[in-house]
C-alpha cells in the first residue's frame, strides 16, 4: 500500500494504491483531494472486492502512515484475516514494489504533471492504471503484463539472482 501525491501544493490529489507483489498488478486504487483514512480504505475495499486468492494467505505491507495505522484500517485487515506488515524505518527499499509502481506511474505516465481538476485527473489516473495493468509488460514478469501474471491459475516460482547464486522462491507475500 502506498499513497502518492499528484498535482501541486495549490491543487493536490492523493492516489492510494494497493499492488499485488507477485504480479505487480494494481488491484485497488482511489484518488482523493485529501490524505485521510477514507481514501486508503476505499482502495483496500476495491482490492478486497477483486480478490483472487485465499485471503488468509495475504500479507498487507505498507509504510507507517497514519491512515494505515488507523483503527478503521486495521479493523478491516483483521476482519479479512490479512496479516499486517509495516516498514521499520523510512527506507524506500523496505517498500520497494510500491516505490517502483509509483515511479512508473510518475515517470512513464506523467500522472503528477497535470495541474487540473480532480475529475479529469481521476480519468487520467484510471486510464494510466488500465494501461499499466493490461498493456505494459514487466521485466520481472518475464515480459508479461501484470494482468497476464495475475490471471494465472497456478502460482509459478520466480527466480531471483543473488550475488553468488540463483534462488527459487515464491514471490507472493
């Protein structure tokens, strides 16, 4: 889970994103004019509505933002038996998948460059996420799109290279 500032200080919007770590698919998002808990809850509810796997096996990872620590947010995770994981420090490497997705949306889709009203900004964000999920291939997905990986009926092992060797591990957390 990550929240991304879009726009400028005079006309800000905040994009709450939930990304599946295995497929890199954005499974829930919500754009709001403020940084309150409700926006993050809306993104989480959308992700839960579209869930594909058994919820007991899920881990929700985020930074320690107030919206993710809120009683409402934690109650919803607990209600769906989703384990909560949070970064220890303010190190972006502790939330690398979310940071990477933010970078793609900002650098490739320029969603943070437009000084426009929220309804049009929402349309641009929705179209960008649709392209990201359905058209844009990912190197870490063996050049498949997030949707193609997400729709697999069986999770496949991904190979991650370390300095000295390759390791086969499940990437889904």
